[in-house]
């Protein structure tokens, strides 16, 4: 839940919407201290610590015990969190039934397992504009989200066929990449952001846009960091990057090796109808 400092911000409303509109098991691992102009910090429910932000740069953070006025609420939410985690982890379920308190490591491991299986969706809060909660968000990415090796291999549909091909996250495999964002840059022109699912994308190479049935040449490759860009000669399976030089690629287009079998990866469907059919969508 971003923008906790904005007028009308409500963490509880976001949780309710996730449950009602998306049908997902929302598992808050954080709780905000205040909202709107009174938003002052975040409670880490898993580790039971409070983080106060005393400036708008995210650089001055005070970690303390949980303030007394939040103890009851956090205890209630932590019990619900443990219950949700126990549903996906047998060892934690036995501890839960026997009334034992899991360690932080055990709880994190169970939440990670549930997240990877798409049965639990950790919910965090903060204000990206004011850098409040950014560090905790990055910690949560490491704690709960899977690496490319921990998710099933993406499948592609063979052109003019009902056959599918799997693309495991192997840099030595056949190239399979998905363009997920297009951006105009004042310095280098058109940037095509891609995720490499399989194989290796090399600068100066040719790729085939299976979505538009066009052959294109890859110019420069960039890794985009928070405040700088790193030019690289290749992007490997599991990596994200930006391509300079693609003229026709659009959002959701599949890029494969020039000369390989024509395969289409599943594109991004943002339609309301598609979202309503999902039983356990990723919540971002």
C-alpha cells in the first residue's frame, strides 16, 4: 500500500480491496503508524519492531520497540499472519496447533513458501515519494519473492499450433524474452525494457519479434539502476534490462532468437475480465 501520506490513505481499505476484488489471501507483514499527514512510521509485524522516519529522505530511521498503543493491534495481526502461514507449512501448522510461537526465521520461511506457491500475498505499506518504507520493501523482496530459478519455467505457444514449449531460466538455452515497457528517453531515444526468461540477449545481435513477425537488430543493452545506467554486452536469463535500437517492439511482445521456432509467450492482460477470473493473482 503506497502513498500512506496522501489524503484518504487507508491500509485497511487496501487490504479489504485485495481480498474482495482479487480474491487473494492478503497477509499484512507491516502495519502503518498513522496515515495522511500523521503517517510517521511502519511496524514490522514479523520481527515486532517499529521504524520511525524523521525526515523525507528515508535516511534517518529510528528502530524501536512497538509503541504501547499499537501492541494489541499488532498482536492480533501477527496471530492472523501465523495462522495464514501455518496453512501452507506443515511444521508451522504443528507448532500452531500446539500453541508454540515460531521463530522469525520459521515464519519468514513459511511466508516465502506460501508466496512462491501463490497462496499467500504479503502486503506492505509506505510512501515511495518520501522514501518511507523503501528499505523494508527491499528486505521483503529478498525474504519472500522467488528467484527466477524458484518459479516454473515459462511456456510459449508454437505459432499455428496448440503445442507449447517450456523455457527454463537457463542462459545457455534458446532466447525467450518479453518486452514489458516502452519509454522515450531524451538522450538515447526509444528504450524497450525486457525480461530475459531464457537464453542470452547480446548487443549487436538480431532477434525475431514473434508478436509482430518482424526481424530487428539489438543496439545497445543497459541495466537500469536507481540513479545510473550500466551499459552491458549481454543480458542473461533471469535479468531485466533495456534495449536501445528496437523500432517496432511494443509492450507484451515476444522476442526470440533469429531463426528459432516461432513461439509466443503469454502477454500481460490488464483487462478487468481477466483480473476477475484470477483466483490468486500477484498483488503489486
